[in-house]
């Protein structure tokens, strides 16, 4: 596949890295010579210096032969015009654009991105997606990572095992025997910064980061068994009133009688947010101000969410809030290097917006009947939700005979409104939704499993 990526920022480079690893022909466009030089040196991609909204730049990048344009520059307008030109002049089949300004996304203007106007196939709104990820993460505080599939019926959850976890030093095959009514499948284990597919004979160790796939209704019980039970917060403080902070507050207001305080240092922005929210109390000031945090009720807060546009501020605000009495802290962190640092200084959870955006884009890049994708461990593995077709090699045979690639682990099968945990005897039918984990080297195999072959027609 020939792909042009406009923008060599964190998201653009992340997508370029993923696609180049999979032997796609990738060209990255950016106006910065330094960024293009860096990405061309680090990755097996071609770099073009220029504006992605200029026809000559897109032509130089190979737009006439391109299968896809992904526009993720810092300018919404550049992203939109790049997609328009890719369509009008070069007939590129698939156009994806990142759009941040919420004015463009107003439902009243939903026809703006239709084929007759701005022909963009997929609109990515990072602020909304990151906000949803934060809200979901807060709903299950015991997990460090959560992604829902199959319209929320199946969840993939990441949890770090503590020393007192009752399934430590127990072969995974025995977990199902100990808890026969628990609908979970442990699909991957991250130990020592190396993630690998789980096997039935594996024994878990303290500190392991375990990924499991589960029926939504069993997630809470599974976390309790793993020693990470935690109720959803009822008192929340949000530090930062940008789009993400505003969306998180709006989302939390829908969760019943939750007490929410939001701290924003810019007076005009704080006044605007106060008008937009119904039950949230907005305080003007610095989220690092201990006196202001106390005024917001930090000692009684279950969770403080720091979502400013500065990673250092988010980490420090989380640390200060914990010292002032907050039970938990969650920080937005754009630079991956700050992730381990944040955990070392006591931040309970962090959200990487780049990973969320990259996962959304991958969902539309993956071939086959792929309904959802979530990238984990910086792209070393993917959680995938796919529809089984009649021509799939998985269909109409027991899984033990399906010859699954070594790097693939099926976690759940959704059929006739019910979630089923797979065994060797499970037979997948055409139309089933299959949620699985695939290591990076096995993703292409998964795409082939769920592609429409010529015999299907």
C-alpha cells in the first residue's frame, strides 16, 4: 500500500513507523527540514519538505499512485485542503484528516465533509477520543488501560499485578478452573518491557502487566480477583480547561450525582467553560496552587485528572494533589519518555493521546472486516475486533484445528447477543464478532483471516 502522511509530529511519525514496519511504501510531508531529516534517518520512509496542501508537494510525494492520504499536521485547514486536493487532482481513494477545532465538527455542519463538499473519508477528533478514553479509564480505576469493543459488550483491560494477587504463580490454565463462571481470557503479558502472547502454562509474577479480554459484566469481578478493585470516583477535580478538560467534565456530568470541580488559569476560558457546563464548579487559578486545590476539596477527591497542554504541569499537579489527599491521580502525557517518570513519582495512571489517535487511524487502515483496533505497548501488539466471514479460515472448525499464527490469541466471541470465552472446541460461525490480540508480526495474518476473498462474491 502506498501511503502519504502529511505532518511529521508525534502522530505522523507514529503512523509512519507502524506502516513502514509492515512493508508499506510511506512518504512523509512536513515543512520542517529538521523533522523530515529525522524521520527519514530513523524510519524506512521517504521524506518530502513542503506544504501538504500544495498540489506540487503532493505530486512530488507520489499522490498519483497513492492509495491513502493521512493528514495530521497541526493545522486543521491544511489537513482539510490536503484531502480535497488529493481527491480532486489525484483521485486518492482514501483520505483521513485530523480536525481539532470543534466548530468544524458541529452536528449542524455534518454535511461539510461529504463527497460533494470536502471529500474526507475519516475525520479524527483527538480531543473527543482522548476524553472518552479518560472517562472510560476513570470508570474502572483498577486498570491502567481499557478499550471497549462490540458496542461496549466486550472489554480489553490492562492491569498490573501486585504481590498479593491471588493468581500469582498459578498456571493460566488453572485460572479458568478456579473461577469457572468468570468470562475472561488473559491474552498477553508485559514483563520487563517485553510483551508476549499468553500461553496456558504461563505463571504470572508480581509486577506483570496483564491484558485480558472479558465480558463487560465480569470486568469488575476480574479486577477484584486480581487485587485491583476500586469503585468509580464520585468526587473529581479536573486541572485544565482546554477542549479535553471540557469534554471530560461534560461526560462526567452524565454519570449522575458526581461532584466535579474544574480549575482553569485563564479567566476568559474559565468563564466560557462555566457557561458550557451545568453542574461543574469552575475555579480560576493555577492547578499547582495548594490553597486552590484545598478550596476545590482535594482531600475528599477520589480522582484528580490533569489535562493541561503541558506534560510537566500535569505530572506536578498530580503529585501535589496526591500529597494534599487525593486518592488517585490521572495525567495526560504526550511525551512517552515521561510515562515511566510519572509512575515513579506517584502518578497512578496516565493517558497517551498519541496512542489513542494512532489506534483510531489504524482502524481505518487495516484491511478486512475490522471493526476496531487498539494499539498497545507502543505498537508491539494490537487488540482487534473483526467480523468472521464465510470464507475465513477460522469458520466452521474447532479453534484447535484452525492453525492460528503463534502471535494471535482469541479472547472472546460475540454471537446472538452473548459473549463467549473461546476454548479449543469453540467453532466460529460466519457473522461472529471475534475480539483478539495479535503481536505486531501477526497483524497481516489477521487481516488475511478477515478479508473478503474472491470466492465470497
